[in-house]
C-alpha cells in the first residue's frame, strides 16, 4: 500500500514539475513574443499616412467678378466660420453687406514651394466686382490673394486614418493636463497598470454583473489602440496589462504620452477617421492647438471617451455637458483658476455643419491615380503621406457634372429615339475642361454616373472623330486665303450634295446624317450643321499643305517646313483622318490640345494634371 502511494506521489510530482516547467517555458515565450511586438511598434513605423489629393487654389484678384454664393460655399468647405464681429483668429470671416466689405483671416497652409502664414485681409466689393484687396496687418494693398486648395480625397489602404504627428513639446501644457486629469490622473505615478483604478472598476463590474467600466491606464489604452480590439473581455484586459508593463519598462513616460496623443481616435468625417490631438483641433475648431481657448481645450480632452457620441457636430448640448464635466475637474484639481473656469463656462459652442471629404471628382482622381502609378508604388501612395497638388477646379467640376447631366436629359426629352428603356442603357457623354494657355485639366467627367459605371469615356472610349476634326478643315480653308490659296470666308457658298472623292486610286463617298442634303449653303452654315458632304468638298478644294499645317497644330507629328512645303506625313494626315472617321479608333481625349489652340492657347504635347 505504501509503495503504491509512493508511486502515485512520484508520478504526480513529475507531472506537476512537467506542467510547471512547460508553463514557465510557454510563459517566457509568450512574454518575449509580446515584448517583440511592442518593441517593433514603438521603434518601427507606427502609422500609415495616406497621400492627400488637393484641388487648385482659388485665386481672387482686383477686377474679377465674383459669384458670391460660390465664394460662401468655398468658405464653408474650407472650414471658415462666419462671425458677426471682426475676425480675430485664423479661419474666421465677416461680410458687411451694406458697405460691401469682406474681412477674412486666412488659414496657414503649406504650399509646394512655400509655407504661408495666415493674415487678416479685407476685400472691398462693389456689387460682384472686387475693387480692392488689403492686408490689414500691414495696411498694404494687394492685387490678388489665394484661398488654400481643397482636400479632394485621400489614397489609403482599407482605412483612412488622418493624423499629423506632433512632438510632446508642441502640445499645449493645459491640454496635456486636461487629458491626464480626465483619463489617467496617476499616469506619472504608476508603472503601466493602476491597482486603485482596477479595484474601483472591478467593484462596479461585480455590482452590475458584467464588464461596464475599465480601470485602464493611459498606457493600457495605447496598447489597446496599437494592438488589440475594443472587445470587453478579461482575456483582452490581461494581455493589455502585460503589454502596458512591458512598454513602461522599456520606454519613458513622455514617449508613451507622445504616442498616445498622436494615436488616440477623436472623430469621424465621412470615410476619414480623425486621429491625434492636432488633427482633432483642426477638425472641431479649425485652428491650431496653441490657439485653443480653455473651454475648447476641455472639450477636446472630454471627447476621448466617446468622440462620435459627444461630438459638437452631432449634439451641441451633449458636447457642452461633457466640456463642463472636464472644466469642473480642472478647477477642482486647481489646474485652472476660478476666473478661467467661469469664463470657459460662458463660452458657447456654435453649431457647425460637418463637411465630409467625399471625392467630388472621381473620374479625375481615377485618371490621376493611373498616371501616378507609373512612377509610384501603391505602398508609397498609401503610407508615405504624399501631398499631391492638382490643377482641378472643383467649382468647374461641379458645373461640368451638372451640365452633362442636364444636357443629356434635354437630348433625351427632345429626341425620342435617344431615350433608353432602362437606367443601365441610358444616353452617355463626357466632358473635359482644359486651360488653353497651359494644357492643365481643370475638370473631367467621364460619364453620367460614377456610381453606376467607372468607365471613363474621356480617355477609355474610342469614338469616330470625323466631325470632331471638322473645325480644323474650316480653319485650313480660312488660312488658305491668307496664304495665297483659294479664298474662303464665312459667307462663301459651298455645295452640299452627294459626290465621290477620288484619291490615290481610291474612292470615298461622304454622306450626311439621314442622307439629308441642303444644296448650296454658306461656309458658316456647313460648320454649324456639321454637314459631311459640304465639309469634304471644302477639304478637297483646300490645298493639302494648308490642311496639313492646320492639322499639325493638333500635335499629330506633321512637319511643316519653313518654305511652306510639307513632307510625306502631311498628305498622310488626311488619309489617317478618313480612315479614323470610318473605323473609330481614337479617344476624343486626344483632340484636346488642338481645340485648346483653336481657342487661342499655346502649343503643348500633353495634358497637365499637377
């Protein structure tokens, strides 16, 4: 019996030792694994920074005629706040209708070539006309000023986290004290976990029968945000606590606090998440942290608990109550004086409209991404924080979208044969707006609805270009008279009837739409009605070199010599046009340079997006 008991004891002891040693080995491995995870995060790249795409800046100058409604809309989208008194801080403006005076305190903005510091500016208006612009800080007259570009969208991977990383020294001391007071007042006295907070939270949870309150320190919150989820389970809390202890052992309190201030989630603007105190200051108050009032500072600290629920964009009352709770804590802890407390309590939170970043130019952005992909990897575009400044004019973009939509509806209403039975087969079109002097693309609409189809008809659709080329034929005709050829004027009579054009042993019979012919018409009428037969007669009558010379301006590689003679490519140009008219092998995007030059622009080889 004794031998049997001894044997059982020996086996139990061995099993206990094996389990204990295995536990120690596993525990050691687990701790090393967590330490490696924490170290890699703290010492590696902590965050992804999406690239941001900006529109062109909005230029105001003396002598321009303003669409005042568009200007107010521009202010709203840029986060400017209308005031009843003179602007005192950046991002405010006042309009005095009776005197026509518009006072603006411009935002700071970092342009590609310079950093601009916002200044107070006064614009004098006489009706819609800008008559004077003055820098109110210096009294100096200005002849133009730029409103900063709008953020169009971001290039991000899965989640758009918008943040600007700041050093701890850049955060106002009052904001740091307010956050510590309301989130972790014993931060500088514990080692990652706070037993006092844990006991308090455990008691509350036992009384409620579930996990309703956490005793997390600021360090634990950082570990949760860096590595874990919001799931309320004890297993997660244990892992969080271990990682907090590891972080506190390896890194200083200031390092942990700085990471927390940059990591913390503080709100949502559409698809864009607001992270970090710098970004939150801009999002809620349109001002840098250094310009925050005591009341605004208290609100920013109070939002950490539930930023979307307590957001002043959602509920001014809820935000005010939360701010007041923080203010009471600050005055009780003697962080602010009673006078500061009373002044902050009197501050009113204005109700402001939440302006979401919604990508108002999706066809333009898609085309831009296609161009960027030739020089940048997707990883670079989604994590290196590039700032991409474009030539996009969002005002023109909205006008172009509206014009296309209304224009297509009008065509469908006017011509029953253009109407389609279903939405999936509706009449389509495209618009591209170019600045003739530079070739900059100011707007692009690739179809009726981007949500229904991302096919961009500006550069992906290949259409018959015959009629698009007609203006160059008529330009060649008008140029011919000036250069000694047959003289054409807008009232020159042209025959519009069926005929056969013989060239190089081939025949071509141009025909009008619906086989409808108008007999003898003026040159202008032929162009206005886009008459195929009349246009072909004009092209035949004009010497090839003049057509080639006009066509060369459309950047198709035709060389015109100094003496006016052309090489073989000149005659080939018309041949290519006739083939293209029959086979339809060019996107109308390629016609842009020529049309830009027709309007008086410069010669350029390709469009410019940036």
